[in-house]
């Protein structure tokens, strides 16, 4: 019983591994990869800000209560915040915490 195996791309893999042995080239490759990764994060953050309408300026996480609605305001550190949306459940079952999205009032 014999098994024939063909592996393609070994030469290219060896060239890339050899390049990584050179610290200058390895740093350049790592810098480029990090920049590309951060561009993805930056683009996602921009998209989320546009999707939210840039109306939310703060979030407040607190214990679940039934007596809070979006017509109320929050006073914190001398600033007044309007509750932008209805409270959102913040965990799996929504029974312990909730999050309020807030916007700074004039």
C-alpha cells in the first residue's frame, strides 16, 4: 500500500518564511497588517455612528426598573441628558440590567 502526495506552494512558503527572518521586513509586514486591521475597526465605528444618527452621546447601564421611560431625563455631574430610546435589556434574559442611550441636552 502506497500513498502519493503532492504539495503545491512549498517554494512560496519557504520564501515567505525566509522574509520573516529579516526583522526589518517582518516589522514592515506587521505594521501593514495592523494598519489594515485598524482600518476595518475605524470603518465599522464610522458606520455605527452614522447608523445611530450620532444622536447618542452616552450610555447608562443600571439595574432593571419598570418605572423608567424615554420621556425622562438623567442628571449627572451637573449635566442633563435626555433618554433617546426606550430602555434596552442588557443581558440574556433582560431581567437584571438595562441600558439607556442618552443625548446631552443643550
